[in-house]
């Protein structure tokens, strides 16, 4: 899932460009980026579920995976949510790697991402024929 996120987020930054991801003269992200961010997390959950289904073939394992994705996602985003924001003014040209590092998501999106990933797993698991837990 991490490799998927890295590849897709990097690709999205390259395809969209800095100006469609970050608001003018700021490191705050655009609404377009919030929608894409959520869609990528949801797709990552579906991909993780497909791999989980191929390995375990049980509903319970997919439920555990959804729980792990949500809890780990929330725990990993706590440092970003604690960030007070600091200076948020963007001046001059910014590289893609700098934009990925310095982009400011709203705090609620840090929680919504893992929730969407877990939802992707659960939705995918419900649509697959799996054995009972």
C-alpha cells in the first residue's frame, strides 16, 4: 500500500503540477487535491483488500486489515496534526519534492484519509465471495 501511495502521489504531483495542487502563494492544498487525495486513499484500500483476499480468502482478515489501516494511518498522522502550521507563505518556484513535503492538508483530512482507506478495504471485502470468519 505504501508503494502504491508513493507512486500515485508522485505521479499526481507530476501530472497536475504545483499550481493545481497548492493554492497561489501558499502551501495550503486546493480542493481538487483534497478530492484526489481522498480518491487515492480509497483506491489504496481497495488494492490492499484485493491482495488480502488473494492471500487469506476470509472476511475476518479483511476486517482486521481495515482496522490496522485506520489505526496506523491515524497514529502516523498525529505529528502532522500537531504541527501548528508555522509560516505558510510560498514564494518563488518550488520543486515537486518540496511541494510534497511542505503541503498543508486540513487537519480533518488527516483523519479522513485512513478512514477512506479502511472503507475501501471493507467495501471491496463485501463484494468478494469469501469464506466465513
